[in-house]
C-alpha cells in the first residue's frame, strides 16, 4: 500500500502571521549578541606625538573635536557624568576639556572641591570612552609652579593607565611672559612631575601671548617626548596672521593642539565670525590639528554655547543652545559621526 503525503499550501493570512512573528522576534535580540561600535578610544587607543602630528597607536594622524567646559569655580554645574554623556552622544564630542580654575576662588583656595570636579569629568570620560584634557586654567601658572607640580603628579598617579587623559599644564600665559626664560622652565618642572608617574600620555604646553605664539615656542622646544603646544584663537580677532604663525611652528617640527577657540572676538563677546571660523576649521583639518570650543556655559556671552538656565545634565533642545553653540554642534555632528557605547575592557596597551 502506497502512502500519499499531501502538503497544502499556506493560506495568505498564515504567511502574513508568520512574517509578523519573525519581525517582532528580531526586536528582542539580546544586546550582547550585536557587535557594538568601537568608541574613539577603542579606535585609536594611546596617542603619541610623531613629528608635528598627534597620531594613534597605529601611527595614523588623529583629529579630536569637542568642547571645553567653563572656569570650574564659576560654572561648575556641567562637571558631571550626565553632561559629559550628552556631549558625547548628542553633540558627538570625542574630547572634553575640564578647565580647572586656579586663581579667583579656584584651586588655590579650594583644592579639594575643584579637584573633585575635574575627577568627575575625567572618570566620566574614561567610562564613556572619549578623550579628556585636564587643564590648569591659569594665566599666571609660573607663579604657582609648586602647586601645579603637586596637582599634576597626583593626576598622573591616578590616571597613568588611562589612554584617555591629556594634560594641559598652562592655559594662557600673558603677553609679556618670556617663553625661554619663564614658560619653558615652568613647563619642564611640571612635565618632570608628570613623567615620574605617567611616561606616555600627551602633555600640552601653553605658549606666549595667550597661547598664540606657537612659532616662538617652536624655535626653542622642550626636550621631552609626547609634547604638544597650545594654540588658542578667537575667529573674529585672530585670522590669517595666526594661521601663518601656526604654519611656522608646524614647519619647525612641533605638534599643535587647539585646546581653546571661540567663534567670536577675543573678549568672548562681539560678533560671531562664521566665515573665519570655517577657514580655521579647514586649516585644522588640513593639518590634522585637534580642537575644543570655548565653552559649555550658560552665561550671557556670545561665545557661550548655552542660554542662561540650561540644564546641568544635558538634554539641551535647540532653543536653549546659542547661535555659537548651534554652529559648533552642527560641525561636531557633521565631522565626528555617530557615537558608540564603550566595550567592556579598556587598557593602555597598543
């Protein structure tokens, strides 16, 4: 006896049902089964200076783009994990600058309070997989050499194994302060204090005239490895002549980092010069120079990125972002791509 097996075609409504089940089930795949995108740290790892470029662990030039926080003693409310995460995820910052105020009610008077703010930002940046600049935000750092050495030695002990950290040891020396006689000797002392504990992470040195005369510093550079020099500009005030000085410094073989710039006049107020800002961005891209915009602050100032009262925890809608802030956010989102959650393990190995 022969058995006949008949297979009936599925009715159209059953096919529709099965497709719906398959579609729904794909929405419940466990996150651990999906490959996470690497963070900027996981992409580039330990940075170093090679010639006049900052490069990653594979020797590829790196351009970090992000924002600077404001003087910590005056607008410290953004020195927290939530703000850092929002800047990473929404603004797509790959670097954050923590500007620790030294004078004017800052670190010299309240060292533990100001230090906690910095560590909160650094710890958040490490957790979230982005780079972070520890900035000694002082116009007279050479007068506080011992305090700077002690502070940076402590930071180096704490963060020596974190490739995320960049040390900025003198924010903006004033106009008439000599590079070779004052700024350079100060920098050598602080660099030695850091290198006792952290042999690798990049150190950024301030340069004369509010960190503009990088050409002067480049003629008498420090004799250490992994040193870069701070270049600061405000687009409506500092134009081609400063780009020319930067070109001279690059031609002299030193690496630069724009740890602070504004879209405005040097005062932080006045007009926004969008045209000149874009010229600067092109120059920085062409020369693989990283930058941080001044600043994440909610004060009445043209260079401030936020309007008064903006939340301390991020979540900023366009109507609480200033015209300067919107310009910066647009550029960051255009250039830095989508953010990524950190993978479990991070270390300082190449």
